[in-house]
C-alpha cells in the first residue's frame, strides 16, 4: 500500500510504502469489542469503600436491655439500621483490571489499523521537530492536514517532549509514541497522523 506523505503546509512530499498484508483481510469486530472492554476495565479506579459493621467506631454496648422495655431488641448502635451505623453489604475497594493473551491484543491491534486504513483515516506527516513548544505551529499543522474537525492522534517514533507540549493544549488532540500505540488508542481517535519515521517501527510491531 502506498501512502502519501504531507508537509506541514499540507502539500504532498512523496510517498511511503506500507505493507498492509500483515494486517489481514478481516476486521475482527468481536475481538475488538473484547479488547476495548479490557482496556476500559483497566481504567476503572475502583476506590469506593464504605465501612462494614466491624469497622465502625463506637457502639460496643447494647443500647438497652434485651427484654422488658417494649422496644425492639438491639445489639449495637452501629448496626446498619441505625443512623451513623455501618453499611449493609458494604462495597470495598476493587481492582477491575484483567488481561487477555498477548496474541489476541496483537491481532486486535492489526484489525484496528485495518479498519482505519479502510476508512481513510490514516495520514503520514513528514519528519518534523520542535525546538521548543509551539502551539500555534501545531494548530497550523492540524488545519493544513484537515484533521482538525474531529479527534486526532499524532504518532511519533519515540517520546518527544516538545512535540507533546506543542499539541497538548489543543482540544481533542493527542500525541503518543508508536511503542505505546494499541487497539484502544487507534479506535478512540478519529484520524491517525503518523510521523514518517514511525512507520517502520509500526510495521515491526505488527509483524511480531
């Protein structure tokens, strides 16, 4: 597959070959659904926590004697039916994360990229560098590439602090090194803009 390479001003500047044969021919939607569910489960904080009866302070003594008062028998003022008492079936801190096999994650990554290619949402930008953070220049690149109308993700060959800081203040725009790219990030963003030198690293990942 031949992808056009664009300059910062949006003009074409050559092409780059992308071996899309390694991505397969079918977008595996069920697998993608399972993988996305896994990534979202990993993001759940799960920090809710309330006190059970044995964790509430006070209430060690019976509020009144067992019989003869005409009132219902009570063992503690920290029981769940009392104000200031415990919580019935108290929810506790919980880790919702789980993992899928590495091969399943790789296959889902391939399917996500294949879906993006078929939708025409993958673009290639020539190698650019920022000597210092420059948000105005970053916004101009977005507009020139015509990817400023929906959520977009720029993929760099490695972690680039100035590149990231240039785009971080622009709404609905993200920057990620190719080593951290996965099916979830591919699908949650509309347009993917690959810096030209990151294409080879991407092919190395999907061929593993």
